[in-house]
């Protein structure tokens, strides 16, 4: 009988549920599970959709920033070129008014002025073309902004399922909160699984102990 009991106790120890600590082990496992119980109903199933939307949002924001930058840079370059041309025209105008310069120089200045006027006309026409491109880019920017707004709306709706209330300016904070919630839900799942395993082992050993005690009773 003593040998059977000793073997039983060794077996429970090997299984990490020592016979003399069953109550403590169960109590600790239940306490740890209850610690994360608040997160047991967390909607982790929306994590995949939320991750996809967050990636789309990041991509749209990057693309939108690039398009706005491109449009701004092009407009600035044309403005700078126009300013340079106007400056040259002003200088030529001042020189051509100088009564001391010769006729040959005056003719050359007039030719330069004419060339600048042609360049200015070219720039003006280019601006018209660019204006068309700008309109197209602006339309594309607006489409991306609309897409971004739609993605933001979907993210807000998903986060509301986890009782996280956000606005477009605080989406990143809300997403971080959701990820933390999923982490806590995983902790609850692990604790719950561990508790179920402990309960199953102890229940099995209780039956085994009961059988050993019954057999000892018969022998006595």
C-alpha cells in the first residue's frame, strides 16, 4: 500500500501537480485565469480585418503625401521660372532705355527681349498644360482622400466593436489599444487552457487515488 501511494505521489510530481499541492495549484490557476477574465470576450476575430485596413491606411497616407508634394514642387518650379523671366525682362528694359548704348547693342537687346517674350509665352502655354495635369492630380488626390476617409470609417466601426471610441485623429492610439486588448485576450486563453489541463490532470489523479484507496481497503 505504501509503495502504491509513493509511486502515485511520484507520478503526480512528475506531472507538475504534486499530490500535496493540488488545492494550491488549482487556486493559483483559477486566480490567474480570473485576472484576465475581463478580456475573455474580446473580439479578436476582427484583428485580421483591422490589420489589413491599417496597412491600407498607411499606404494611402504615403501615396497622398507624395502626390501633394509632387504637385507643390511642380507649381513652385514654374513660379520660379516665371519670376526669372520677369526679372530678365526688367533688366533688358532698363538697358534699352539707356541712351548711351549703340544701335547694334540696342538691336541685340531687342532680339534678346523678343526671345524672352517667346520663352514667356512657352511657359504660359506650359502652365496651361500643367494646370490640366494639376487638375488631374488634384482629382487623384481627392480620390485618395476619399479612400482614406472610407478606410478611417471602417477602422472606427471595427474598433467600436471592442468598445474603443476614436476619431480620425486618434486612430493610431485606438489601433494600439486594440492590439493590447488582443494580447490580454491571448493571456486569458493561455490561462484558461492551463487551468483546464490542471483540472483534468487532478481529476484523473483523484480517480486513480480513489481506486488505490479502494484497493487498499479491500486488502485490509
